[in-house]
């Protein structure tokens, strides 16, 4: 440790000293200057005037989380409680043109899927090399194995939201993000919500989103058996369900956990290197609607989600709601004279990785179950089978389709002043079109016969609704099988022309 003079310069006032970690040069000759003395701001604390200063093997004294400074070096020790545990992610250092903001991040499922694809490609190349090289097995198999061995090294990363335990000094109830670099994915099970930890040698930095972030490896975290009570501020942040009807009482930027029935799902579109985004519209019997902008990895397995199924969303960032003028016949869904459409971001690749799971998948994965969401999801799933609920969901799906295609008139918020009008004779500014992929631009689903699609549309308009088997039987005269009819229906869903409720397709 540094001497009394060096400690006083680092963290003392009025001649008081400081105890801290430092590297000293010339300690055998005190009269000489100390050019190698280095003090860390986060590793220094005030010492009493009569304290005996000197060397110490470990500066493991506790400091408050609120006293840490960005760029102040390693903190000796902080005591924190885990309030939120976000989704587990994998980081692979991108190479070449793939580098960019957000590049290199994968979900755990996406990483396993990518490894499976690479392993299958390697197996195929080995087989081809064996055929080309004869019994000796030459012909490039070694190059494939070298490519497999040279793949980017993956790191498992877990993000938490932690708060300072009471008694940390100064009475500061600080909350910040924490990034834990794991050696193996199984270590994530130790970081349960509500658990207390002692963190040694952590650093405070500014994250990509501008929020303070505590960074340390998993070896720096030690589980504590603490009896310290949970503060009132921390108790108010306990994870709770927010039903769709209660989103209006939450503010923009808050993290919400909610459940809704899937009304409409748009086609995925590219959203940066290695990631896709799509919009999911959720609703329930109360008439409340939430649009979830779901960002996931390109290697993630296709979602097993069906229209009319309950979908759970955890740690979604709530955005501002949009007010629409209700079309004729939909006034019963209006609140204060307007249709209210809530928006939220569910980015499974961000530092606050959200978790989005269909009802069937969330019940089968024990590690990803949400006990506070499952009872409400079960109730919504039972209600979705009632005839009156199906009719209500069909009407909500039609309204969501109109909103997605820009067919609803936007109303200003009552608390917002009206926007200035354009000069007389000036054309109104065009409304930006919703994002569309190649299938949208073409106006039809790929590999879909236009004549078959028109035939299916006419059948639905004539009958009002039909199952896939009924439509396939009625289209047999055109030489179309069930797979061709299914492609036509998929294209109509992508273009927001039809939806399916309980296995029956209907036009919007």
C-alpha cells in the first residue's frame, strides 16, 4: 500500500490519510520521489488520523456501489443484490465486413443452431473429401478441420440489474447493470433473482446504452448468505405481471412483463448484421393491444408460435402509445374516443436481453419458465377457445392489420399541442410505409401461383371461413395440393389479407 502522504493525496481531506492499493517505487529510500506510485479512485477509502498505514495483502474492504466512479479502476469489494436476470447471450468476435454495432451477439439457442450448421457442413466436406481422395481420405479434409478449429472463440455473457445492499455506506440505494463474463453456460444458474453477492475487483464503465455498468468475471462473484433486509425501493422493483389493460399506467422506458394472445405476426426483415426483426401484435378479451417489435438473431430457430396462442414477454422496454381514430363499427374498443396501440421493444440480443416465449414452449422449458406469468397465460389460453373471444380477437386482428398497413388515422395525444398546419396549397407529408421484405414488394408469397391465390381468396370470401383441408379439397380441380394451398395462405398472411383462428382461415 501507499504511504501516508500518497494516501492523503488520493482520498483524504485536511491532512487525513487513506488506505488503498498502490504500487510504490523507492520505498527503501523514503527521501527519493515515488515515480511508480499509482492509486485507484475506486480502491481508496478515508482513514482515521491515527491509523497505521503500510502494506496489506488484500484490500477487500467494502465500498458503496454509489461511490464508484467510471474509469476509477477496480473496486475492492461491493455487496449487491440481483433484481433482474436477463437472457443469456453468446459473443463471438466478428471478422471482416461483419463487424459493426451489435455484431457478434447470439442467443444461446442461436449459438447451438449455428454450431449444428457448422458441424453438418464439416461432416459433408469430410465425406466429399473422402470420396475425392479415395480410401486414403485426402482431398481437403484437413483444411475443413483447420477451419473448424480456427472458428471464433465464444464467450458466455450474462447481464443483471443489481442494487446496493443496505449498509454499503452513505445510504445510497443505487441500481445499475452488471455484466458477468462466464466460463461456462451452467454458471448462469447461480445468479438467481433476489440472491446477494460479494463482488471483488469489479470496474464501472458506461455501457452502449449510456447506462452505468458493473463489469467483472464470474470468478469475482461470491454468493452470500445474508440476512440483510430488502430495502423499500428494491421491494418496489420486484418482478410483477402487467396485464395489457394496465400498460397505460406504465411510463415509457419501463421494463414490463406481460402476456397476450397473438393477433398478427409480420414477416421478418433484416435489422443489422446477423439479426432480424418482426412485429407481433398481442391482445386479450379486454380489447387492449400491444405491438411487440421483436429483434432476434438470424441463426435463431424459427419460432413455434401460432395465431391465437398466448405469448409471454419478459423485460420488454415499453414505448409511447399511439392513438388512432376508431373506424366505424369499432367504437367499443375505443378509450376516451381513440384506439390505443401500445408499443414495446423485445430485443433478445441487447444488454437487457428480453425473453419472448409462446405458451407451449414456456411450459416445456423449466429454465425459462416465468411463475408470475404462467397462471395468466393459462387463463388467456382457456379464454381463447370461447366463441365470443374468437370473434373479438378476429376484430382486433383486423384493426391491427389496418394499423400496420397505415389505414388508420392517427390522433394527437390530448396533452400534446396540435402540430402546425402546412401552408395553404402544400401537399401533406406522406406517411412512411411500413417495412416490407421481398415478398411484400412482389405483392405475393414466393412460389405462389397467382391464379391459385385468387381462387383461395374467392373461396374465403364466399364461405366466410374454411380450414386448410377444406380449401385444398376445393382447389383440387386446379391441380393444387395442400402444400400449394398452404403457401398461398402464408403469402396472404404476410400481406395482412387473412388470419387464422382455431385452424380456420378468414379474410381481414
